[in-house]
């Protein structure tokens, strides 16, 4: 059972038994990893305050073949991003939100280095005091969805099949279907829904406006 060493972000922790704790990490080279830290006293002494979301740690763990849950050997703090989070409720809840998204969307033990870099870049953006938090979160969401394969192909409108070039506005339905500017207009959506068909004059209008 080889010891695996990696850098990682802590995403969340929860109690397992009275003495044990489960920690969820985003590791640099193995994607999401869930591990058990045996012994609460050991956790206190070894991990100290490292258990806040997005603390960067040097992690080592053992993984038994066929088992998802690894056994955490060491977890040393490299860097805490929580100082700002502790000062500022908004940042703390943004961190929790990001951690929950990663926990929910990522499969276990699937390396995704671009995702790791996305988290680093996002944390840096949050720490730059002038960063707009909600804009940063939208950026994070879009890239997360892209990197885990949930962001739709937006090169074609799902309604009229028109090509949507990069830089052009694209609308997405809640189901993730892309719509070009013309098809995305909400008034026209209501009109078409009410009539249950397209207006012929509409396509001429569209041709003229894109000419
Ligand atoms: Zn369209």
C-alpha cells in the first residue's frame, strides 16, 4: 500500500465516528479524494486550524486497492486562504459555495489539473481586494461546468441552428440549450409559444438584421 503525496485544497470535513473525521480534498494530481483522518485528538494536534475550506495542504495518504476512501497520513498547512474569509462573511459563504460545487460535481480520483489551476486562479482573484465577488463566482461556475463537461456546446442555436460565433451573445435555457440572440428574445418566445409556430415575417426580419 504505497504512500501518495500531493498538494491539495481542503473542501470540507465531517465527523465519521466519535473519534474520526472524513476530509474531502481537491488534490493536484488525483482530483477529488475523500479520506478518513483517524482519531480526533490526532486531528487537533496534526491539523490544527487547517480544516477551513480551501486551505492549501501538503497531503499524504494511503489508498487500499478498490477502496474510494483513503487513509490520511499527514496533512500540513501550506497556505490558508481563510484569513480574508474569516473577516468577511460574504467571502466565507463564497468559499463554502465553491467547495460545495466541487464536492458535488467532481468524480472521485479523476485527475483534472486545469480544474486545480482554476481554483488557484479564483482564490487569487478573490484575494485581490478589488475583485467583484459575484463576477468571480460566475466565472468559476462557467469554467467548472466546462471542465467537468456540463457546459453545452454554444456554437449553434438549439432552436434555429444558426451558427453562433465566439464573441456573439448567446442565451442559455435552464436546461443548458443555447439560443442565438434572435431566438433568445423573451417576448418572441412568448409569441411563439402562444401561436405554437414561428412567424414568417420573423425570419425576414432576422435575415435583415444579420445582413
Ligand atoms: Zn436561433
